[in-house]
C-alpha cells in the first residue's frame, strides 16, 4: 500500500514543495522511495538523515543519492540543500519535524528535533550551517510540523524549538500546533503506543527555478 501524505497550507503558501506521511495500516511497508513516487517525486535524488538524536547537520546534493533507496547520511539529524530536485527526508513518531525554507538564497532544510536534539540546539546548528553557506536567517521561513506536546509529554520541546528559532534570527516561524499523541488515527506516537509503532516521513525539495 503506498504512503498517504498531507501538506501544510501555511508552508504551501511559501512555494516550498513538501509533504508529511500519515499513519498507514501496514507501517512495515512505509518505504520512502515508493512513497515519493506516489507524490510524483520518483525521478529525484533522495537523501535521508541517520538521526542519532544529536545536532549534526549535513549539506547535500544529488551526488549524495547512492542507490535505489537513496542514501542515509550518518551522524546527522538535519539536512540542507541548495540543489533543486533533491528530496531530503527525516522520519518521526513524536519528535519535531522542522522545515526551513529560504526563498531568496534558494535553500531548503529539514531537521529531526526531539527532546535530545532540542536540548543540543539543533535549530541553531542548522541555521548556522545555512548562514555559512550563504543564506540569511532573516530570509528563512521555518515550520514545525506534528509532534508530541503537553499534556501528553512532560517536556514542551515544541515551545523551545520556537525560542531557538527566535534566538537564531529566523525571519518567519510557524508552529502547526499539531499533536501526534492526540490524534492516533492520523499519526504515529512512540510515547502513546509504547514504542510499538511506525514512523512518519517529512520530506522537502526545491523546484528548479
């Protein structure tokens, strides 16, 4: 069964091509490459983050796609690209999926920011990586997708992600307010399902100019 996806109107209005996969009846079949094909993204390069719950960031391009299932970059929880038609992806099941788009410098990034990554200021690390590559924080648009939130989780890392975005100087920050733990028919929740659950994919890609 192919993945089903949602997009976020606030992010779609920026012009960024993005998607977020939803809960499926067979999570063991939630494979990303076929899922991208169902979005019409089947011909693009595909790069994933390994996600060790840290603050590592990698800037990638089409050459980082190493095969049929793309490539997983080790030791990072965030990916950025300035290359069009490169799909970058993370997976979550309560942690925060953060999209960052700079329409001026033509850059896109995506971060897996859960409790541990947020404590390590992954947002700041990602913004600094983009800045050193020529992107201005004031031009960036950041969007936080579905993640676990109080009262279902004791730590409000979603609020801290917003504070980190402000400290990093991000021009526009949008929080979806969506709570994975409060909507199990739609999303997976590692906490609510005691680890026996699937993962959702957050993906983004720059179009050609």
